[in-house]
């Protein structure tokens, strides 16, 4: 059975820069509140008509940023975005007026399957478990979102409902957050994380006043944390994990034990993500080396073929064809064996370096001369 090739191309930029979301580059212009409202209403009208508002230079933007504190305008904007499937870029909305009803409208926007990224700043009032379930359903068939960010107050129901779609192999999601830390959430991630998922950055948050008891009483046992850390290392492409306090006005001295536990969680998960990051970088470096070597060999073989063409038509098979058949097949078998060994022995760091990979392949070819 032919080995399925692993495509790491979607992670190359994520490793270089974990989050690349381009902004419109609009210059800041001082305008009156009345003028801002007028511009906002105009943009909403355009979006509701399934068109894209132009930037100040008259170009279609890659990103739309809205700062809204009027709940009616916020409601109208979400209604407009639900109707719009023309804009394919990045949507960012900053507002203190979000509530669960607006969160359910957000789920419908995700169902449109058209936006590249969505960032919702609802830190002051995270969406409830009910909204997290709706977002999970919306993600089931979404194949466009690469980044999704909002604050979700996950409970007992939503983790399974949300994460099984979040880690779906059809999904393009690389960056996701923010989810409130709970034991159920960690257990669910441990169950559903898989290498079919493209997730590379995960963001969590905690509420200091609410979660003092949760961590101080060790409701998240060490084995729960270890299971998630091991799952990240062995069965994911996650290269970064962040844990932040919510709300922003967090004083470090509120509870020393809470701070200590949160730091332990963060360090453990980041350590696992860093191991994955190093593995992927090593694979990419090895891939680059093989491409360079193959290009060099191809140039030599082309020269041989040209010389054979000049010398006559007496050869039954060209040197290039012979090498392709014999050496090419053996090399493919060696590369496949290398991938198998990496899967079986992920702790053997030398298998993930260029020199170690070449040594393994060389030895394989020597051991399988026949």
C-alpha cells in the first residue's frame, strides 16, 4: 500500500511566525462620533448587499475591523455578515456588548464557510456553553477558517460537542482560542486530538476568582495534565499553547497557589508543543536537503541522457531510466522505512535531523542491496 505523504506546508509559516493575520493598513483619522456612525452604517449596508466595503484607497481589503459599542449596530453588523458570502478575508470585531444571542449569530456566520479568520473581543463576557455547542456544530463542515478567536465559557456539554469538530480533518483551523480551563476540557482534547487536525496554536484562559478552588484543590489532577501533554507530543501538530488570565485586571498576588498551578500547566503544555515544533522543523529541514540533493542528481542524469543521445540508439534502456527504476524505488522504500521508524520511536531525536536521516537511509540501502 502506498504511503500517504504528510504535507507540512501549512505549518511552515506557523513555525516562522505563529500568527500571520494581515491588517488593512488604514491610517488613523480623527473623525467625529457622528461621522464614524455614518461610515459604519454605510459599511453594514454594503455587507448586507453581499458586497465588500472599499478602503480609503478604493481597494477591497483583506481585513475588516469594527469597534462598536452600540448593541443595535452590532446586531445589524452580524446580520449583514450572515448574509454576506463575498468577503473572504479576516473579520475582527471589538465590543463590550456581546451576549449569547449575538454569539448564536456568530455561529451562523461560521456556517457560511467563507471567512479566513474571525476574531471576537468578548473578554468581558465570554459566550456560554450553549454558544460553544452552536459554534461546534458550525465548525462541522467549515473548510475556510484558519483562525478563530473568541472567549468561550465551556462547561460539561460543549467540550465534546466543540472539540470533535475543531479537530476534524476537513478543517483548516490552525489557531483557536480562548477556552476556559476545565478538567473536562483537558480530558476531551486528550481524547480527540489527532494528526488529521491542522491545529498548531491553542489558547486557554482562566478566571482567577472562579478558579482558585479548581486548581488549589487539584481538581485538575496531574495525570489529566500529563495525558494532554503526551497527546500533544505524539498525536498533534500543535507548536504553541497559551494560557492567559481573564479579566485583564489580574493581580499576581490574588492567590499564590493559583498562580503556581497555572504556571505549571502553561510550562507543561508549552514544553510538549515545543517538542512538536522541533520535530516539524527538523522534518522540513530534511525535506529541503532531499530536494536539493534530488535536483543535483537530476542535473547529472540529464547530462548523461544527452550524451547517450549523441552516441547513438543502441542502448536498450537509458542510464537515467535504469537508475529511476532501481535506485529510485530503493530510495522510496528507505524513505518510507524512515517515516515508520519516526512514528515508532518519536524519542529518537537523531531520526528527525538531516544527518541522522541520511545515516538511516544509507544504512537501509546497504542492508537491502538485494
